[in-house]
């Protein structure tokens, strides 16, 4: 009888240890997730936050040839904005592959500067693509207008869309160059 009680207590202690270990792992994961989310939101925020949409929840940090990734994970431009001097008009870039769909932009040049950029096509046939692109398209547009070039920061979590946007925009701007 005493041996049966010892086994029951031993089972109880073993289950209690498993419970606490599981709780620890879950809490650690949640803390890590929240830390990564806050880090990436700060890195992906454009400089004018009054017009920016809600934050992203992803962790990809990649840049283009004109960008560098700092030790903190933030992607920053290494080259200053290019001089403008584009021909006035509306220019359409070619479709650029973003793996989950194509990205195509149209740029409006007024007074030799980028005045507006519109997405003619973007990945939108999957729910995740829709969620990501509705958040990043205003950021990409704002950053390109601010930079007056296609040399923009890549947005974490939307690397493929950002790169395809920059490629299509660069082709359109090449057509608009004096």
C-alpha cells in the first residue's frame, strides 16, 4: 500500500514538473515573439509615422545592393537620394515577379519629381498576400516619393514585394529620365 502511494506521488510530481516546463516554454516563446515583433515594427516604420498603416508581424530582414542591414536588424539606405530631373508624364514599369504574384507600378512625374505612384498589379490572390500588401504598399509608395528614386528600404516581411516594386519603379523611372 505504501508503495502504491509513493508511485502516485511520483506520478503527481512528474506531471507537475511537465506542466511547469510546458508553461515555461510557452511563456518564453510569447516573450520572444513580442520582442521580435516590436523590433521589426521599429525597423520597418517609415520616417513619417502619421501616415503609416498598421505594423507587420514578420521577421525577414533583407536589403538591396544600395541598402545595408545593421547589427540591430534595421535596413538602412547607404546611398543618398538620387537627383531628380525626370520628364513630366505618366510612366508604367514592367511586371516584376514577386514569387506569389506580379508587381507593376505606374509613376506620375510632375515638375521633374515623382508626384504619385500607383500599383497596377500586386500579389493579392492569397489571404496572406492581401494582408501583407495592403500594409506595405502605402509605405513603399511613401518611401519612393520621399527618396525620389527606386532606392528604397526593403520592408521586413514583404521582401519579395519590395524588391519587385523597386524593379518595376526603376524601369518606369528609367523611361522618365532626361
